[in-house]
C-alpha cells in the first residue's frame, strides 16, 4: 500500500471512530521530567512520578540543563526514580561545552548506579552565542556522542528527531541522513521534537522509512501549559503553531482551569489521530505535571496496572 493510500485510510479511521470509544489501551508510554530547582518543585516532581507510575511507563527520562548546568540534579533524580519508584529511568546527556572525559565520567557514574538508558543529545550553544560549535576536546555531535557512550557501556540509547527539520540543518534530507547515522551509531529509538498536526508526524515517518530508517520513532507530545511559553519554544525549535490553536487559547491567560481542559482536548485529539495512524508509543513532555499526561493516557484507554 502506498504511503498516500495508507494516510487516507488512517484519516478515514480517525474521523469515523467515535470519540475515544473502545480503545484497547494497547499503548506504551514514557514520561519526561526536568530536574527541580527547589524542594517545593522536587515535591511536585515526585507527586507526578507517583501519579504516573501506575500507568507502567516503559521508562521515564530526566532532562539535562542547557550546557550541562543540571549535571548533579539530573543524576540525583534519575537514580532516585529508578531506585525508589522502580521505573526504568533514562538520563538525558548533552556533549556541548564539555570534554570527552567529562562526558564519559558522567556516563560512567550512571553505569555504576545501574542506569542503562541515555537520551544522547548534542545540546545547544549557550545563550548569547550564535551557532553551535563543539568543545575543542569534546564530542562533535550526537552521532559522535553515541559512539563514545557505547565505549563506556552498552547503554540503550534514545536520540532526538525533528519532524519539522532541525533549525541547524541545511535541508530535510540532511536531517534524515543525520538521524539515520544516529541509528547506525547505536541508537534504538528516536523521540521527536513536539509538533501539533498529526500529518506532520505521518509525513516524517514515511520520509524516515524512505531514508532507510527502521528504528522506532516515538512522537513527543507536549500538552500546552502556557500558550505564550509554547509560542516562545516553538520559535526557537522550528515547530509550527497552527492558526486554529491561537484561537482556542485566546482569552484564557487568566483562566488556568479552562486552559487546562483546552490543552488536554488538543493533545488528546492529536494522540487519538496518531493512534488511528498506527502509533502505539507515546512520549509525554510532562513539564513535571502529571494531570494532563494522565488524562490523555486514560482517554487512550490506558489504565493503572493493578486495575487491569
Ligand atoms: C526528545 C528531545 C529531548 C531533548 N532533551 C534535551 C536536554 O535534556 N538538554 C538539552 O540541552 N537539550 C535537549 N534537547 C534539545 C537538543 O539538544 C537540541 O535540539 C540540539 O540543537 C540538537 O541536538 P541533537 O542531539 O538532535 O543534535 P544532532 O543530531 O547532533 O544535530 C542536530 C542537527 O544539526 C544538523 N547537523 C549536525 N551535524 C551536522 C553535520 N555535520 N552536517 C550537517 N548537519 C548537521 C542535523 O540536521 C541535525 O538534525 C532535546 C531535544 C529533543 C527532541
């Protein structure tokens, strides 16, 4: 079946299926957190981990602050989640602004603590600097970093992918070639940058297959907490914000509860359409809040493990 015919069938299925009825819950999910700065934020993170844990995520991940600024805090949370919550935890690790030895040392500490999954990333140039440049004694990019990590230990490696093309990439084909090279270097999974239209993911998935990529590509789902913040982030990472979305958030700046309902509806609808197109793995950018991700998983049929 050609990709176009498949997409048409997927679109029909998505439109014809009654809203969220009869979904089997046959999805696998993962959740992303960021390392908290204060005790209070730490409490929020931990409450979220506890709320989401019964959904039996296949892993949760913790981000690495710009330029490695959260090295210790990321380490602390990753190890704690795996040891105390019993969920396989993945550590994000970037190679920007660090020597190979520094990065290898961080990775070795993870290995020694029993962490076996790294989200391997290049990272971005520090604020105020234009354009990424590798550290003189460092890994050049994510491909190079993966090879280095594999020398430290046989980590499971996830990487980043860009349905709307990474801003540094000269074109889509170069971006796909770069992604393929990350798989060839040892990655087992790519998690996408967030996006808001399902077609964006379906097109990307087809193009990845055409580029010879056979590895798993998991959509990164961003439930919108603050529309202004998402607009800012989208501007930096090249995610398109559909015109209809601005209209849906209009007038809700001071209405957090209504905003949350709108956010959940938008993200759940995106996931439902992805599901109708055959997607069974989802990665949620939780921003350390459980409610939206939990509600979306629930609508997709996922139930706490003990109640199954
Ligand atoms: C799921 C996910 C999680 C993330 N987590 C973090 C995090 O925890 N901390 C953080 O700081 N950042 C994080 N980021 C952001 C990430 O660091 C940035 O997007 C960064 O700019 C690129 O990282 P990368 O690993 O994709 O880089 P790479 O894959 O190395 O390269 C990025 C792009 O540059 C282009 N490129 C690279 N090398 C070449 C070359 N030689 N020739 C031509 N083009 C080239 C490619 O098109 C490529 O897509 C995350 C992003 C995603 C999607």
